[in-house]
C-alpha cells in the first residue's frame, strides 16, 4: 500500500519539480557488425543502448545506429529476421546513423545487392570502392560539424558517387564526400566507433536526433589524431 502523501505527490508534483527523465534510448542493429564498439561510444554520452535483433527491439527507441559489416549479409538477415519493414518504417521517421555498410543500407542506390537498400538517403554509393581489405586505411577527415578534423577509419569502405538534392556533406576526405546528412539521417563511409573520439556520436545524438546529451568537456581526445585504444585491427568484411 502506498502512503497517501506518496500518491498525492505523484498526481500533483509541486511546482518546479519534474518527473525524472528517462535516458534517451538508442538502438544498434546487431545482426552483424560492431555492436560493442558503438555501445562503447554511446554509453558514456548518457544513453541507454539497446541491441536490435528483432522487430520488438525497436519499440521506444529514440534513434538507431546501423553499423558496418557486410551489406549483402545484412540485407539478407534483415529479410530473414522480419526486421526489414519495421526498420524501414523506423528510419523513414526517426534519426538514423549508418556507418560504412550502414550507409549502404540507408542509400537510395547501390548495386549489385541481393535486395534494394532502404533508400532514405538520396545518394548513390559504390561498395568496396577504395579497394580490398588490404587497402583499408585511416586518414584525417574534414568535418563541417565538429571543431576540428576527425580520424576516419575506412575498412573496405564505400564511396559516395552521387549526391541527391538536399544532401548536406558533413565530412570530406581529399575533397570527396565521406559523410552526408539529410534531415535526421546520417551516413558515414568510415567507422567513428573504432576510435575513442565520440564527437560524431555526440553530434548525431545532440544535433541530429535532438536528444539530451551532456556537453562536451575539454578538447578532443588525443585519439582524434590516432586510431586510439580500441584499435582497428578487426577483420571486417
Ligand atoms: N565492404 C562492406 C560492404 O560492402 C562494408 C564494409 C564495412 O562496413 N566496413 O558491405
């Protein structure tokens, strides 16, 4: 039994007191690819990270991250798990960040793929356009949305070959677009989760998704200038 004063307090909060706000809830598609590294970038920003493997995992998410992996496999797994339609509906309405294969999933055009991509970001991308695994590299990326360059880790990365109308380029490497935004949808050719620099995750949550994230403290981490403690040596597709 609740005490009457407890009930009363809940029904009529005294002026100035707000109910505690829940932490923003961000899903990371976890069919294949780097769930843990995205989680490690997101959790320190005060969000609850949800592993998305089934349609029901999308309930009550404020935003979603589609990680890297192998886009052909991801598309097949989306079909097999029944996630394709619910994810499609989600990314049409809600904030989404796609990294590498995640960008391919969000793009309007990319061929050949076993199924059409989700087509919410009006760009054409070419898969593996920097070469093979051995041609993977890290390089400084210029961004228009951060206070300084960002270290981009490119692993069998796609290249953006066409920009549709209304697509904002938010990152470039050697003048070429490697990060794009259209409204609440963001796609990156590289892997921000593979450095310990969470500025792009923070920007996505705060500026793109409009979620409450604590303000950045101090200068960008040293790892902005090197691949950082979390390493880059994984065998990505
Ligand atoms: N080469 C992969 C593809 O085409 C993407 C690689 C990645 O996500 N790191 O799907």
